[in-house]
C-alpha cells in the first residue's frame, strides 16, 4: 500500500486532492511555493487563499522546502499549472525518491513542444511513461474539498500502478476508476477547459441552454477527433475524463475557465479577466493555442478551439467569433 504521499503545489486542486488522500488514510505532505501558505496549512489546517472555509485534516502537513516535502515519498503528486510544470519539475528532479509513482493533476498541453503533461514529466524526470498516473474527471476542487461525491479516472498504461493510486485515494466521497488510456484522458482534460471558455463566453453574451448544449456536444466531437487521431480509445470520451469533466466544467460557475470566458463574453478584456482570476490558473487560455497547433499538426478540425484562440490571442470579438462558427460550411453531423 502506498502510504506516504507528497503533493507538490498548494493551489485549489493540489490542496483538495491532498485532502482526498488524507481522508483516505494516507500520510500527506504538501509543498507550497510561499512559506505563508505552507505555514497556514501546517499550523491552522486551512488554505484560505484557495479554499476559504474548508478545514483540512490534521494528518495533512506542509512545507516550503521541496527536499523536506519529498523525503521518503512513495508517490509524488504534481499539482502546479501546466505551463509551469517543466520549470518546476526541473528544479525537483534530483529530489524525487527513486521508485516513487509520479501522479499528474495538470490539465493542459505545453505551448511550443505541444506535449501532454505525462510526456513532459517523462522527459524531465527520466521515468518511463508507464510509471506516471494521470488524474482526470469532473473534479471541481471546491466541491471535492467539501466532501461532495464524485468519480474520477486514474489513467496509467501500467494497470497495477493505477490500482496502487486507486487504493491510496478512494474514500467515502471520492470514487476513482482505473483506465489505461492516458492519451484520451489527457486530451479530454486539456480540451474541455477550452470548451468551458466558449460556454462561459456564451453565458456572458446572454445566451441560453441550447447554445451551451451545442458547444458542449460539438466540443466533445472535436476533442474526440483529436484524441482518436493521437491514438486514444474513443470510449474514453464517453467516460468521466471526457463528457463527465466537460459537462461539469462547462456548467459550473465554480469553473475558472467558464468564469473567465463569461467575463470575456460580457466585454471584459483578457487583462481584466486575468486580474479577476486573482492568480488562479484558467488553463484553457493557454491551451487553446497549443491544442490548436497540435490539431493543425495532425490535420484535425477543431473550430471551437480555433475560435477561442482568436478571441483570447488575436483580439477577435466573441460575437464575431460566434458568427463565424455558425457561418462555416454546412456538413453532416459526423463528418
Ligand atoms: N481547480 C480545480 O478544480 C482543478 C484543477 N485541475 C488542474 O490542476 C492543475 C493545478 O490547478 P490548481 O491547483 O487548481 O491551480 P491554482 O492556480 O489554484 O494553484 C496553482 C498552484 O501552483 C503553484 N505554482 C508553482 N509554480 C507556479 C507557477 N510558475 N505559476 C503559477 N503557479 C505556480 C501556485 O503557487 P502560488 O500560490 O504561490 O501562486 C499554487 O500553489 C491545473 O492544470 C488545473 O487545470 C484539475 C482538476 C480540478
Ligand atoms: O478541471 C476542473 C474540473 O474537473 C476544474 O476546472 P477549472 O480549472 O475551469 O476550474
């Protein structure tokens, strides 16, 4: 049984997932970038900047020192934003205990390299891909931290490693399933953030359920097109890491990506929406660019992702982007 687990990153999901592990009976140490955050988790058992009003378990501790955090860890959970994972992990590489299972929480595709997060982790840490477990699914951090029931997917090409983390993380409110389709789970997790931006934008423009349902469904079609082209199992997109996460993120006002899109849809600038996010990551804002490039590289059509890139990075007006989406050539639903 994996008992001693380190979580590197003390933001919303890192903290909520650390609580999941502690509530499952594991000994958990978190690393926080800022000493005051580590001190608050350690001494007051709260992380008020990210999860206000949530009490953290006593058995969960935290430090600002990555060496102390990683000492003796049997599993290491990487809980920093996608675009910072390479730099952070490069700093931790020499400290990783040999044989520890690496667990990835990040949902994104790296700008420039167009790598999925498990590919970045394998490259930097030197461990093989089948030693990395990817966590995905409908897991809005605040709801999980409140103990609201949810399923999740633990994806690893080595089934036994996924089972080890499943045993280490299941508790009365968190029900993780295993899956060997790492590509599908990672593509689903990254792409749904972009679709959530579009749904938020529609809501911000005053549009209703028909529009958001259309974006969710056609978003699912485009993420499945990309995933299957990259070798994913199409069934993954019907599961928790596909439609499950997509629906949760596109529907919930708790989603940072949906909220970010809503602000853009109301006419705020990218800078205003970023300021309102208070430093918390809306991964879709960067991933719309990397996923668009990945899709182009593989000849896959992703019109909603393309539209989000134009709004976020080329100054397109959300209404104009919407009109262009509707004005594309007429086609069969599954072509
Ligand atoms: N929040 C959620 O509901 C869920 C999030 N995820 C995914 O998990 C990953 C982590 O998300 P989450 O914990 O929510 O993110 P947050 O933005 O809430 O927190 C990010 C954490 O990473 C730290 N950090 C370290 N290096 C950097 C850096 N260079 N830039 C920014 N932050 C840095 C931050 O430190 P500091 O506080 O000092 O800034 C903070 O502890 C993301 O990929 C996200 O998509 C997945 C499922 C659910
Ligand atoms: O990944 C998530 C839910 O599964 C969280 O989404 P946001 O980053 O948009 O809050």
